C-alpha cells in the first residue's frame, strides 16, 4: 500500500503520462497544487488519522465531498462531516476487525448480527456499499462507506451502479491505493474516459469548460432519489463553481491526449466533432451496462450499430436519414436508470445500516439543505 504523498514527485504536472497522474493520485495531485485555496476544512493528517483508526486491509481509500473540498454556499461547521470510501478485497474480515476496533460505529442490532450479515447486506443490495455515518472523530464527524474491491472494479469498468464510479467522476482525495493491482489503476483511468465519452455525447458542438464539468459532475446524480428529496437542488452547480481548477486538473490532459482529433479548445470554448462517425466512436466506448440499456431503449441505426461494423452502420444511418435524433434523450434516460436502480435501494439500506436515530438525524440535515436551496 502506497499513499499518494509518497508518489507526488513522480507525477508532477510536467510528467508526460496522462493515466497515472490523473488516476493513481487523482485527488492528491489536484489539491496539492493549491492546498490553502482548495481544501479549507480538515487537513491531510486528520484524514490519515481516520484511516489509521480503521482496519488495514484496504485496496483503495479516498476522501470526498463538502467536508474535503469547497462547495459554493457551504461553510464548515462543527457538525460538518468528512466523507470516505474504502475498498477491501475481503469485506467479511474487514467488518469483523472493525467490529473489534470500533463496535460503536455500528447500530446495536447490526452489531449483534455480525460481520457475515453486514457483508451480505453490503454486497447484495443497493450500490453494494455499506456506510457508517455520523461517527464522532476527534473534534469532527466522519462517514465512511465500505465496498469490495471486485464490486468497485465492476462499477469502474461497466458502470454497474454508477455510485462509487460516479463519485470518482468528480475531484476526490485518493489517500491510499494498492499499487500491486494494475487493474485498479486502469479501472480508475477508464472510468474517467467513459465519463468524457458520455458527456461529449450529451453536449452540443460548442461548449465552455464549465458546461463540460457540469455535464461530468451531473452524470451520477441523474435519476438519484436523493436529488428529488433530501439534497441541495444546486448541488452540481455548487460542486463545479467552487472546484473549476480541480476539474481542469482531472480532465484537461486526458481530453488533449485522447480526444485531440475531435475536441479543440480556442478562446475559452471547446468545439467538438459532431459527425456520425464521432458519435459512433463515443457510443462504442461507453461502459457495457450503459450500452445494454441504450440498445433496449432505442432501435435507431446508430445505436444498433454498436454491434455492427462502423461502415455498415454509417451507410445504414445515411440511407435512412436517422442518426437517432433522440440520442441524447436515450443516453440520459439510460444513465438515470442505472443510478435510480442502485441509489433507491441504497437509500433504504442506509436506514438499516445507520439505525433509526442516526437515519432521522441524517435525513433531517439533508432536508434542511434542500429547503434552504429552494429559497
């Protein structure tokens, strides 16, 4: 296990390799450029002390959210939480060790049912992640989610739930990463590339960096029950407007390296190739779960062409004059379906994992945020 601070000198901005610098140290690399400006709540030693208090069998650990990064209109208070997600290859053992180290993190009923039940609840329902929330730690509060490494990999590569993979479309602080798992590094990289393919399909020919980042940040909120009840209605805008430099650091080099033939930047505006062949290229590089849903929702030539040769589909679409005028709608609906079918049961699972009291406190705080955003 290597923590990103030890890798920083290896991946300075001048380094030619795009994938390691933007995935292996994605959060640390972006925030260390201006730590005083971009991280105003808790410091890095605090994050690492949190990790030290938890079991060590981790393949990935990162901090995220308004307790780690600026969000417009958000102020840090004593009741603010620092959020973490931890991946482990063995959830049963991890929870068993955590029950010994931190039994008070779990509700009494869940604690009595034991680590096998907790792992079963984690891996078989919702987004395949288990959260402990509203945990007092030193002078603050923390929330952490636990996901198996295999479920994380499936989400990164295939967007099976778009829960953790969607969180990783936005700036995070990757605190630890198992360097003996090259497939994890590649999964983190492919997840960002998939987000760009999906976002470019949803954008017009000309767009600004902010419009691109709003599209990227909004992917995993589309269809999320929490955005209807319990979340700040301006959440996506708040994230992007306060973190423009972080989004640029996360995606700019990747755009230039992987999309140099189809996306160009001039005078503050991106211009992308919106030809049939370019759309098809984006479609064919979307994650498998999204492709399957799109195929089920549309019978147009271009989407059917995902399973055909490029020449065949372009000839077919040209002859019919139908390159799916509803392509953006089908894409949006399909992403919403993935998010909805994981986030809704995950929200219900959160009531069980938090316990009645914490669930009520947490929900109340979320509702207050939502009502404030509506004023």
